[in-house]
C-alpha cells in the first residue's frame, strides 16, 4: 500500500491494539471488549487467520486498521456451510489514518479471501459469531460500503427497554389464562435433548446450531426460557445476563459499568402454538426472569418485529442495513 501502510497477517498477540483501534472509531456507541473480540474471532470455529488482516504503519509498526472475513467452517445446522456466501465481519481504520485507501484495501483483502474459497457473494455482517447483523446507521459506514460496490437493502433493529417498573399487562395475563396446558419457565438440566428435538423440527438451521453450540460449550440450560406442553419443548428464548458464560449479541455492546444489562434472542414457538398470545407470555416470563437476576436494561437483537416487541414497551435502539456484493 501507499503512504507507508502495510497489510500484514493477523497476529493474536496484537488483539489489544485491534480493540483500541475499534474503540477509537466507534467505542462510544459500540464499546468493544477484549473478551467479545476473542469470542467472535480466535475462539470462533469459523475464524480463519487467513481471513484477518492488520493494517500497520510502516514506520512504527503500529496497528491502525483491521479487517475480518469469514466462511462457514462447520455446518450451521440444516443451513450447511452456506456455499452461496461469505461474510465481511468487521472493518475498522483509526480516525487519524482515514481517507488514505486503507479501509478499501482491507475490504478487498477480505473479498480476495472469499473468492479463494469460491464464495460468490460477500455479505456485510450477519456471520456466525457476528458483531453486527448488518451495517449500523449513523456511523458513516453505509456510504463507504456503497462506494465499495455493496448494495444496501432492508433493515433490522436492536430494541431496548428498561425493566424498572415493568408490570404484566392485561393482554399477557389473558394469554396465560387461556393456555393452561403450556408451562413457560426456564428449562431444567436433563431437558437439553427435548430442546434440540424441538429445534430440529422447527428451527433446524442457524438457531439450532447456535443453541447446540451454546450447550456444548457449557452454557446452562436454565438460560433458555421454554414453553413446555405435555413434557415436550414447544418454544424457546435464549437469555443473556451479566453472569452469562457467553456474550450474546443482545449484550455485546453493553460495555462495562452502568445498569446491569441483559438480553434475549433468538426466540420462537412451534407452529401449533402461534397465534395464541404465547409469544407475549414467553417474552413476559423472560423479562421477569432477567429482572430477578438483576438485569435493569434489556435488549432484543436483530429483529424486524417492532410491533410485537413494542406491545411490552420495547423501542428501537439501533438500526442496521443488510449489505451484499457479488464477487
């Protein structure tokens, strides 16, 4: 590269520098923790060091930029290896070195990694172990990626509400009374096979993969709220709180300090339980449970269901655009 900037292979010993670059770029809204970065990169089974690039100052050797591309390296449940796409997970350049072509070089390096693995399209974010479900609004990234040839379309949201003062509304109360055959509660040890059987039948793709990996890594089954009928799991919601062993996407940007943060996602019901108000009951039970664990601020990540979650007071926190480029 010109201007004394070099692209170098990823070095895990320089993670602290990469995190510092990101926080110089977007740390106010998206404070990146070392633990989150490691979880979503070097500890992620889809991470390949060949897909990660460091942009370094040629004179000082200092890291001033980072780019990360991924392909699925193990099947995402029934979705398989997604040979139709790879992902650009993260691109950042220190503010003091912008407008020198460094960000574009990192993007093209990521695309070259994807082409070498015969992926026909690059998707912005939304990767397994993702930082973002797309391009966040208000960061200037949308214009950059459009200039790089990406088409932005659609939208997704993170939603938020405080749990202080939450009280169950009449709609939720009525739905609970109308479904006495369904028990909504945290799942218990021993119910892991029933949960996975439900997911195999109803959400066999990435959601099944995500939950199975969470359990395989020692995530407690009690962090999954279940809808149970006749001993069978018929609905679920993954929950995250300050003591969670996994930094879920809903709490990824909570940072350190401030009100205790928690979150939810994914969440879903078996088809025969839909349309009975049980989605709101599942959400209500999740909120009450998280509040009992000390959570005060709750986030729902990566959703378009603003009306549904809005019925219990959730409002948009962040907006994202989906982005893709044919390679």
